[in-house]
């Protein structure tokens, strides 16, 4: 097997060990939800993820280890979601819902392209220090919830799950240029929320 | 030369190594000279790390799911 980290876990999964399944769902459930969200939308995402997990258990014996477990799980999720859609997928929604704290828009720059309102230094400069503020965590959740399904999923798969951009394109069947646009806009909204919180101390 | 506004527009592609050599050099040159944009990029990276560390909750739900899947597996094998 090419993915040694997976092979120990796989042995335990095949034996039906509950702790192994807990590790598996703990590691991959949110990535699977993100894939399902992006393809079928929030209404059907939970059902798709459930079906995907059942398919995973059903097909565990035939998993060959030619890809990582992660890729295998996310591919099953994407396929389950696409089967649910059957007809052609929804149009890729590139329209951009406004974030609660905006973005980094044109108003931040002078006509010559220089910063007009440059970023200030933040009080905290490590993620741990920033996240000790419970209110900031809630505030970020709000911003994430404000993203469109596809945009939120792309952000989550990239930043939290560490997927490569081409993996995201393949799973969600979105072009690379669209993924780049979605990701960039999402990141600027998250940035704006952090910046707002650092400047005002509130959400 | 690249303006600050253009740098911000290309910042995600810079962070994801999606820029061609010429643009990458342009970004690096700009960053070497512009404190504001260095700070912006640093804060963008920090935002990425914050998202990665954001806790996720929903543990009880995952416990139940794991139990169901493990049972299913044991029944089928």
C-alpha cells in the first residue's frame, strides 16, 4: 500500500473496531459535508453524507489503497452527490454574497492603487492567541455561514482539509479559475472579519 | 510596477503558488518595498491558520455515527 498512514487504520476498520470508525468520521466528516454541500446544496447534504458513509462501509473490502483514504472517501461522497443530482449540475454560482464585515474592496485604495486604508497591526499574532477570544470564534462562524454553499465548501476543503486546488476542481467539477476566484473572495471576507474584530474588539 | 491593489487581487494566487514566475517576482519585489502589503500578506496567512485551528464541535453526533458504522461493518463481515 502506498499510503502507510492509512493501512494501520484500514486494518482496524476492516475488523469493525468502533474507535477506528470514530477516528475516520472525526477526520473526514467535515470534508465530506463540504463536498456534498457544494454539489447538492444544504438541503440534501446531510443525506448524501449518510449515504456516502454507508457506501464506504459496504465497499471497505474493495478499497485497494491506490489512492489515499481521504481521496477515496471524498470521491465516493462526490459520486453519491452527483447521483443524487442526476441531471446536469446546478450552474456554478460565482455570485458573491456580502460578508458580515465586507471584504477588502476598492474603497481601501487610492486612485493610483496605493493603500488608502492600510491594514493596522493586530493585537495578537498567533492563531492560538486570536482564538482564545470566544467571541471571535462565534464571529468567524457567522462569516463562514454567510458564504454561499460552494464558496464555503471550497474554503473549508482548502484551508481546513488542506486539499490541493486541482483535487477540489476534480471533486466539485469546478474549473481552476473559478476555484481561485471563490477562494480569494472567501479569504478576503474572513480577513475582513478578523480585521474588524481586531480593531473594534467586537463582532 | 505592481500596485498595492493589484497585489491584494493576486494575494490568494500568491499564497497558493498559482502565479507564473514573472508575477511571482513582481509580488516579491513589491513586498520587499512595501510594509503595508507585507503586513497584509502576513495577516492573510494568519487568517488561514486561524481557520485551520477553529474548533469544530459536534462530537456526540460523530460518536453515534461511528458506533453505527462499526456495527454495520461487523454485521457485514
